C-alpha cells in the first residue's frame, strides 16, 4: 500500500545549513514513522521505542541549534528556545497519554499538532536563523 507520511521534506524546509537540514530530515522521518504506527494501530510496544527515539532526537537537535545560537550570538535565540520548550511539553503530554492507553483519536490529534508545529517551526523560526547565519557567513 501507499506509505503514509504526514510531512514530505521539500526544499522550502531548507535553512541552508547542511547539518541542521539533515537533522530536520531525521526529525520528520521519525514523526512520519510514529504517525504510520499510530494509523496502523500498532500495539504500544511498537510505538514506545519510536516515541523514545523522537524524544531523544528532538533533544539532541534542539541542543545543536542552541549551541549554534550561542556561538553566533543569534538575537532571536530566546524566543526560539521557548518554542523548543513548547514542543517538549507537548511531546511529554503525548507520551503520558500514550502510556496510560489513551484512545487512538487523541494520538492522531496530537501527532497532527506535532506535525503542524514542526512545519511552522522550520518554515518560520528556523529559516529566520538560517537567514541570520547566512548574512553572517555561517555554513
């Protein structure tokens, strides 16, 4: 059957920093995997590891961005960090619901949220620092 994806990577998502683009692709891939597992109503044992991977990866990715911000004195850093916190908070909510056996509709809604968040975050916030870095000669 047709593989279901929530997000398809395209060039619009590029912040023109290779390392970050690659990390975003991995994040998108993980969210798509989670989505697929939820839609196929895979059992919790199947979802658990993907969730954990997403959580760890998001943490790693946000840290990478935040280190870049510090290194380059990015003026939008603080506002950006708040968005990361929001994502983490919602991911925790998703995890709690998941662990307490919440019904599938809720999971799908939350995934939908994560997905929308990530898209907007990359297209708006991340591209903002992409522009800043480029103007300041970061590759």
